[in-house]
C-alpha cells in the first residue's frame, strides 16, 4: 500500500499503533515541559533546553525522526528514504 501525502507534504507514512504511541508520548512530554497542549504548528520534536517550543536543529530532528520510525517498526530502507526527504 502506497502512502498518500497528508497536508500537502511530500512524504507520508501510514500511522501504526506504535507510531501513534510515540506521537502521544511526545505530546505528553510537550505538556509536561510547557504546561499546556501543543498548538497548531508547534513542534512535537522540540529543543528540550528551550524555555519555549522551538524546533530541533535539522540534523537532530532527522536523527530523532529516524529513531522514532525504527522504534515503530519501519524497515531501514523506508526510514532512510523518508528521512532523506524531510
């Protein structure tokens, strides 16, 4: 099954239960850090040292995304292709 782009993005993956769990954990971490739910456009992969929700630098963001995708069961070739396009 080929994934369809979501929200105009180039790359998209089907959401597995594992990936949904990771996203929920990131949302909870955001709420713990900033005391509120993330607003539209705020990063779930944020700089943990920042006082406000700032995106991770590109290299750190790609590394975090690759780790999450591997933990969610995506094969390495899918991870590499997806991360290369982000």
